[in-house]
């Protein structure tokens, strides 16, 4: 048996399993306290893991870490959400404190491995996985094995820069299409000194956007009215506005929220189209919190944008599907990562 650990910006999970996609023997989940930093997360792991290891006869540990990882050195490079992970020897720390060989990977990479082996990409040779949550991560799995590129870091679709004018490192797909990016865009619109009328010409005549465009053309609803409704949803405090709140408002007809979501799906769709032209995956599996906003708000417009931007000969050669493994996907991937070292 193996121990799989998910270290994220908001949650920590430790699960025991065989690394073959079978149900977990045991799972322990915790909310992360950002104020406690990396040391707080390590303290919880050190307190929880030994009993799991002893109870189930664990022989190796796999970790899915929420940030870039130095695969060769088995060190975390950085967390964008939790302080204290810069250039940290995580595998060595686990070996020293828990007494077992440990393999560390990026959380999107190991989630992609799990979806390719046991989830929505099962049976396909070339799978690209995207997680759209607080950030946007990607993973390429070919013939059941992660492709990490020559440097150990690959598949970072969230860090593509959309357009020639995106010259600064922070101007990324992630900054627009992630849950954080969607919330930040909405917050910015609520604190602008002058709110403008929604301009229907901003909406192209893509099939999925035509109905919305027509509604905008016929509507007298102003951006200020939409903004007022969003403000009401967050009790007049823009910094409390979340992606989930924006998604709920969009689903209920708020035109400003719909515009923000369409910009997010357009940007992500553009990025996916570029990836398809370079890699040619058979299936693109999308997980994370933002896709849970559903078919109408997320998947249908996303597919339309991909089809609009993709290299025409590749139309119809791929599928875009929701992830299948839900909240335990990173744990299953970490277990598979640990198990793979028994097979090499």
C-alpha cells in the first residue's frame, strides 16, 4: 500500500491506497490555514501520517504539490498561495520525518496522471489534463506516463500569455480564466469610479454567444445595474466576491457576470487551441472548481471558443470532457506516482 498526499493552497489530504485507481482504504482531509504557512502543513502531515503508515503497512509515499516542482531534485520551487515552500526539500523531509521513500510531483501533473489512467482519459494514448481552480494547471500524459519536458516542467497552459501585448509575467491565461482571475475581474468592475453601459459589440457572433449578444442588443439593462446586483450578493464588499458568486449571478442572468465568464472561457479556449495544434491530444480532461459552473456557462462556450481558434484540420479530432475523479483526484495521482516506482 502507498500513502498519497495532496498539498494545496486551501486543502491538505492524506489517502492510503494501492495506486491502481481502486477505492481508498482511508482518507484524512484538512483545511489549510494560510497564516500557519508551510510549517503548519508539515506539522499536520507529521501528526497524521505515522498512524496511517502503521495501520496499512505503507511502503512508499507520493505527493502532489500545489506549485512548481523541481522533479530532478525533488524540491518544491514555490507555492503561490502558502509561504514557506520556496526551494524546499520536501521529499527529503518526508524521508527523514516519516521514514519512507517519497516521490514529489506537481498537483496538476499527478491529477492528470490519475485521470489518464483511471478517469475520463482512460484508454486514450494522448491525454491533456487541465485544472481550472484557484489557478490553471496542465499535464500531458502519453501512453500512461507523464511528460515533463527536458527541464522537468511542462504542460503549463495557465502560464501562456494570451496575445502579443501580454508582455509582463503576470499577464497569463491563469490571470483571466482561473477562479481567482474571474473574481478579480468582477471586483475590479465593482470599484471602477464610473460604470459604463455593457457594449454588445464586444460579443462576437460565435454560436454559443449569439443568444447573449441578441439579449444585449435588445436590453436596456446597464452595467451599473448589474454591478449593483453583484454588490448586493457580496454585502457591498467587493473583496468578498468569489468566482462561485459570479457564476451563480451569471446563471441567473446577470449580464456583467456573463461577460466576465465569457472572457474567461474565450481566453482558456484560445490557449487550448494552441496546445492542440502543438500536441494533438485525443482528449482534453478539465477538472477543478470553475468547471463545476456547468455545461451552459463553462463547457459549451469553451468548446465553441476552442473550435473557433483551433487549426482547422484538427477540428473533430479531440474531445473536451469533465474530469471524473472529483475531490480525490490528486490523491489518486500521488498514489499512482508512488506505485510507478515499483514498476521501473
